[in-house]
C-alpha cells in the first residue's frame, strides 16, 4: 500500500492516474472527499466492495453510496427521478458548488448491485470537491464510497486521525494536506413527492425543504 501525503502531490495528474489504475484493477482507495475521508473503488467490482465491508467491519445488509462528478455519468443507475430530485440535483451553494447531499433514488437497470439496498434504492452524491471530481473523471466511473473508519468509530476529517488498520488495508491512500469539511453529507429521499431526511449532516434540512418547496 502506498500513500501520497501532500496537497501538491495529491492534485497532480500522476497521482490521480495512479489512483485510477488502482481502481481499474479492482483495488481499494482511501481518499478525501468534501466531508470526511472515504474508502472505496469501482462499484461494479463485487470483491472490492466485500473487501471494504471487511475492512470496516460493516454489516453486509447495510447499503453504501457512490460519489460522482456529474449526474450524466450515473443516468442509467437511477429511475423515477422526480421534480424534487431534480431541484436538489441542480442546487448549489453560494460558490456555485453542488451541495453535500446524498440523494436516494430508485435503482435503474444499470445500477451496480453492490450499491442497491434491499428495498431497491441507491444513494449517490455529486461531490463539490475538485479533487473528488478529478478522481472520478480519471477513473471513468462514479466511485463506491463510505467513510474510512471502522464501524462504530467516528469518521476522520484529518488524515492523521484515520485508523491505521483502515489505511494499511487499502491499496492506496492519499492525504489532502488539509482538514476536510468534517460533517458527513445529509442523506435524503423523496417519497410520494415529499422530502424525507434520513440523516441531517452538512446541509440543513430547512435549506433542502426551501429548495423543493416544503
């Protein structure tokens, strides 16, 4: 397992190319997101997903999400997209960046099975983090993602706070060289046209309700 430790190296195309090569051969990455450090890889790679579950000690029935750089990349993963979904998909913060919100959709026929919950939902977040966007683009696929911590332990927003077991079990890890946002994403779904907040996180529920009209 190798680690890239400084912000300049992390942003460099060579580092991203190496990370992409790890993903394409089924490897496990520890990487920064806009919220906390994540762990994952290619969501279509079932053995990789099982490795992540084992590293985290995560229940096999608990679903994990994906991050993407653009919604078009996952168009065949989702279906029954409502107006409320579309409003949230298009929403940005004051700097024009996507919101740190994980949206739950009904899974489409093209969705990786490893990401689909027992009730047929898939969680996807369009990351506002430039490094995350560049990583997804380099890999050519949305990335399977879950927080890079053992189940029951707090997520890490600073590389030094990551569990050494998690870092050493991955094939490649990189340090953003700065603290991350620290608060996990808000998770929501749309049910019968109404917004349902599963977990309030980086974005307040009131902000989201204002976007979808209640």
